[in-house]
C-alpha cells in the first residue's frame, strides 16, 4: 500500500515537473537597429509559447532613456500575449537618473520633432520586422517624453491601431499634423501634473477636435507627473510622484483599450 502511494506520488510529481518545465517563459533580447547612421539598442519581449502572428506594441520610454522601468512594461505586455518592443530614443541604450542629463538628451527633440519622428519610426519599423508580428495589429504606448514620441508617431501618419500616452507631453509639433492620425488615442494624465500646463492641454484638445481624431482623455485625481513609475520619488524632482491607484487604473484602461482594438477577450493571449 505504501509502495503504491509512493509510486502515485512520484507520478504526480513528474506531471507537475513536466508542466512547470514546459511552461513558456517570456523571452527578452536586445535588438540592434539604425537611424540616421547611428546605432540603437531596442528591447524585445515576447512569450515563446505562441507561434501564431499576434499584435505588437511599441514602448517609448521616459526621458531617462531605455531603463529597467521601460523594459518592465515591455515584459508586462509580453505577459498579456503581445510582442513588445521598447525603443531606444537616444542611441547605444543610454540611460541616466540625473534630471539635468536627461534634459540635455531630451531637450533637442522638443525643438526638432522631425528627428524625434525619424527615431520613433525606426524603432517601429524594427518591431514590424520581428517574427510573428501581425503588422495589421500594432499600437504604441509612451511615458512622459515617450508619450510625446508615441503621439508624434501617430501624427506622422503611421498606420497604427492605437496610441496610449501616460503622463506624456501633449504639445503638437509646428506645423501641426494631427490630420494624418489614423490611430485611436487614449491619454492617461494626472490631474495635478504641473509639467502639463492648462494651455498645453487645451491646445491638444483643439488639435484633436480640428483633425477629427478618435480620442479619449482620463484625468486621474491627485496624480502628479510620472504617476505610473514606482521609482518616481527616487529622482528627487519636484512634481514627480508615484500614485499606485492611478497607475493601476490607467494600466487597466490600456488593457481594455487594446482588447477592444484587437478584438481580444479579457485575459486572452
């Protein structure tokens, strides 16, 4: 009797072990690409248990560069069944935690939006070239500086299904080009974000209305700039603060937005 129990236990252990080892892991890798003669180091994440083509999401990082936070968001998207590609907007995978350095790197792109578009489009093209990407089902998300980059990707006329900007820059380029937008737009903004002036918000609303864009804005009460980043407080920048409730709500809104765009059931991979 004891021997039978032991054998049954071994069999059960074997089944569990096999199930555990066969479970697919999220694969991540660095992908090199070029733009304007410079080399960039993007970050690819996907679930290798899927072989069929699937939607792909581009991730545009904050002005700190392609850091661990941006990469973690790419992995989260991969866990949802998407192919995710985090863009390197500075080149060579440069990152910083110093606000002065970040301002020096990002500053020129606020003036030269054409170059920002070239770089974000290069990242998008690299994502499209990855195996298993369904190029008819693509979108982009962006955080802070990356939110502006994601919006500019749409403003460039790129054939995206949707854009989600989290506490991102909203000011349109000059001249404005929102009439080229094909994507649906979801804006997740902190109601107490001192980095976005009322004039900038109103200018964005006017831009979207004039162009007839399908857009939605959520203002999260009590949320400041960078409210989705748990490490926001470590940068010691006034007005930059994590807000767990706003983070969770905005991520849930993004998931529902993409499920609707790509006709996916909640939780489906």
